[in-house]
């Protein structure tokens, strides 16, 4: 592995975007790598390097940012993701499955 393919602690501490936090730096690069991989899988881009390598280069160049949600927005997003909308058809299925599970 070449030296230019690594992100050193000095790179992280010097980054204003991640505020010197190793955790933030990893999250930023992971999100970017996922996005790049998704774009490649959908056929929008052709990769010549691994998504993680591209994300590390972007981080070192200062091209990544981390957008934080407010606590209320994050909680709402999590609830929406976990609890799908309950319809009458879903309610009947869930109720029937629960009855079957408990032998009622």
C-alpha cells in the first residue's frame, strides 16, 4: 500500500470538516464510499479504484463534509424507518400472525 493511499492521524487532526475527530472522519469516508458504490452499482459511474480509496482521497483533499441532523429530526427519521405505516390490511395480517404465534 502506497503512502498516498493512507489517511494519517495528522490528516484527521488538520481537517476542519471532522473537527479532529477520528470517529467523524471514519463516518464521513464511509458515507462517501457507500454513495460511490451505490452510484457504480446503478451504472452512473465506472470505478477505476475501490470506493473506499476514492473516499479517502476526497477526505484528504478536503472535499467531504458531514451534515448533522438536529436531535428531533433524527428521532423522527428513525421512527419513520422502524415503524411502517399501519393500514387495515397490515393490521389484519399482524393480528393474524400474532394469534398464530401465541396459539390463540
